[in-house]
C-alpha cells in the first residue's frame, strides 16, 4: 500500500481512535489523551515503515500534522451530539 493510502486509512480511523482513547483515559488530561491518540494513529499509519522507506522526511512535522488532525476530530466531536452530557 502506498504512503498516501496508508495516511488516509489512518486519518479515517481517527474518530474511532479518539473515542476509544476518551473511554479508556477519560480522567486524564487532554494532552495525555491527545498523545495516546497520536501514538495509536501513528501506529495505524505505520510511520516506522514509511520512515524506513524515506517517505516521511520530517517526523516532527508529520507528528504535528497528525496532532492537528486529532485536534480537528476532537473539535468536531465536542460540537456534536457525541459530547452531549447525560443528566
């Protein structure tokens, strides 16, 4: 599978990963949950394979980009019925 396909596959899993991390780490800080989600997404994208194949030139920028995707997913989820509190 080429790199772009792997990246898009990882991005498509992000909402489910964020939801799962929220369930597992609900009491943790937002930064801790984001770090856990980032680790899961990076694993899903198989960044180690991509780095070994020289497809990711700047790992820090790649991680920052994935972090932005996670922030966007969290913002969307928090603005939706998903975040609605039960009384």
